[in-house]
C-alpha cells in the first residue's frame, strides 16, 4: 500500500513509504567502497543463487512503485521486514530513466538486499531488482550527469590510512617530499631500540590544501608522532606555546589600512622540524619508508616532530629566540607580536604557529628581514596577504581592507547539514529567556558542541553574533533541543549574511569604546551580561559579550 510522504520535524526524517526512510542529517552521503559502478548491462533473474544487481555510480533517491497486489509472500528470499533494518535508502538507492520506469514498473519491484542473505550473492554490488515474471530483462543504467558536485563524485577525499594513500601518485609524491624534508633537517638518526625505553609510534596525516575559492592548492602529507603515548616527566616537561590574540590581528590590519602599508604573508615550511628537543625521544620508523637494511632500528629524534607534546613550544622558542638577533622586540601585551624600530622606519611581525604577517613603512627593510629569516628557516614568501587562518582578505579600494570568512561559513553550514534554508533577520529572538534545563536533553551533544565551537571562531569578523554565540556556549555541558534550535537560528542568520565582514579604512587615529550590560538577566543564575566594542578610528578592533 502506498503512503503519502510524511515529514518528522524532530527526527529530521522524511518517510516516503513504509520501507524507505530518507534521513536529512546524513545527506549528502557517500557510497560505500563496495558500491562501484558497472558499465555492462545486467540481466534480471529470479534465481536466488544469481540475483542480478543494479548499480548507479552516484548518490540518488529511491522512487519505488508498489502495486496493491504485491505482497511479501511473492519474494520469500527477501522479506520486506528486513529491508528497512538492513539497508536503508540513505545508504543505497536506485536511479533509473523514465523509459525504464514506464516499461518495467509493472514487472519489477525494487528492494534492498540484506547483507547476510546468501553466500552465493555477489555483495560487491548492493541493489537488486527481481522480476515478477520468469523472463529475463536486460536493463541499462544511465549515467548521472547532474551538475551538483558531491564528495562521492569528486576524488578529493583525504585518505585516512597509508594503505589507501599509497595507491595515489599525488599522495606518494607528497609523502616522499615530507621524508626528504625530514632527512634534510636531520630530524632523527637510526639506533638500536634501547631497553626499558618508551618508543612512540607514528602516523601519516593527509590534508588537501585549498585556496580561498575552493580549488586545490597542493596535497600535503605530514608525518606525526603518537604524542598520546608519551609519558609526562620522561618524554616531555613543558608544553605551553603562546597563540596570537584576535584583537592583535585586527589591530595590525587596521594599522596597515590607516598607514597605507602592504600586508605581506610568510609561511615557514615544516616549522616544527626546526625546534630542538631537550629530552630523548624514540620513535618507530615511518610506515612505508622503513630502512631495508636496518628495519628493526628506531628513530632517535634530534628535532621536534608534529604530534609531540613539546613540538609547538620547541618551535616557538626556536623562532622567537632568533628574532632579537634581527632587532625585534616582543610586545608585553601579546608575546606573538614583535616590533623592530629604527630612527625612521618601523616593521611589525605577527606570528601564528608557522604563519607570519609582516608590515612596515619601508619595503626594502621588510625584504631584508625576509632574507634574514630565509637564511635560517625554510621561509616561503606568499606575497600580498589574501588568506590567513580562514580569513579572506581583499582590497576593494586603495587603502581599504575587507576581511570576511565566507569559505569558513560555507564549510560550517555544510558540516551542520544546511545547504539551503530560510534566513532569519536576527541571530536570536529578542526579549527571550531560556532555562538551562528547558527542553529534552540531546542524546548525542557532539554536533552541538562542534558547531558552537566553530561559531566562536566566526565571531572574528562577525561581532553581531557575539551575544548569541555567548548564550548558546553556556549550555555546552548539557544542551537540549531548545538550545539546539537557538543554534539553528544563528546558522540561518549567517546564511543570510554569508558575505558580510569587517571593513578597515584609512581613518584618523582615535580610540573609542562603548559598553552596555543587562543586570541579572539570566533566569537560571541571575547573573548579568556585559558587552563592549572598541574602535580605532572607525575600524572595530575588539568586542566581547560575557556573562
């Protein structure tokens, strides 16, 4: 019996009919490894030992047609009760042409195949069509030429293991470059495994570096040590490393716009490999690059490696220890900001791990600094700043700088499963108070916490959502459905303000600040909420909403 589609708002599922459920939270999904396209036509047969398989090369939707005369008894080998429990439409689906639908709708029934049905069934393909009549029919599957780009259609998935990456020439080349860089830096030497010593493992990490427009910049393979297996007090002591403040970055951008200075970006290749280790750390040889003569030896690390607990601190100490030799002095308010001043010129350097922003009044002096850094570190001059830590920097007019996070917002909305929605005029409902215990607690708060954490970084260029993000952040411990609806409203708001950002212009030097507060506004704790924003001229450089 055919049922009309029903939509469940709480479960975010659309029930098409009694045995097909489309889950919106899992779209767009990826075909499993076993679902591979077939190029040859497949004959349909009713023999249980050789069930014909219909495969489509891309994700699609199921549009079955069940006649009233159909019953589970016609197909004893595939009980309909097992279909929804074994394989759902969100995992596999069938797409067929209009001609196929019109000519065979009365002869074929589309159903899913339980994985444990028969040992004779070829489970390398997953979709079955059994004919109602004994005669066999040859069906040709059309190729999906839809313009929508999905992760299953593109081959840009990042591998999660060496076995998968070793089959790609691009990733093999990236891993070879990483090993050569490690050898040039003298990162380790091979020694016999010492007795009674903790030996950490290693793992290849694969990352596709993208440009601001979403295109592929390069394939990056990183060898990371298993830092989680290090023992405190033996393998490492101090691990703290300073991180630049958001306010400092905005001050540097505002200064560049107000002074008319160019923003230059530098990147230190294999930055962590420059850090000197003070402790003795031993690591197993990297997978796929074991020494053929000494396969049982281990690597004694001389320099820090990605993944080690002390790696960020070792790199930061190495780099900041060299800057005073070039005439730089660290700022007292931010240890990641360095200033070099001469009688007539000024150079400002901002460090964030291995990314560097440098501005100054003298281009020749800046070039001298870059050359001096390149003599000690493997520094790459990226030219004019355009993309930095998820920030897209553009220059609409001479002397003006515009910063937004459009690409970051797009990735966040995709992560939340939102590709299109109705926008909201405000990020939160005005004059609305929510209890910390209001609503049904979420069964799995992982997605809530992940989205709210990502929204916090989005406040870098969006002060208009600072209050709303601060509100939903207070329920991270035990979020409920009511709190999650508040997060969805913020996402709907940023969907409508996708291209909004912060503008820095050449304005007079004048510092001003504004603040406001709501007294005892929290209905659960009766605590107050304070907000403030600071302007340098007309350029906003700092803002905050705090309970």
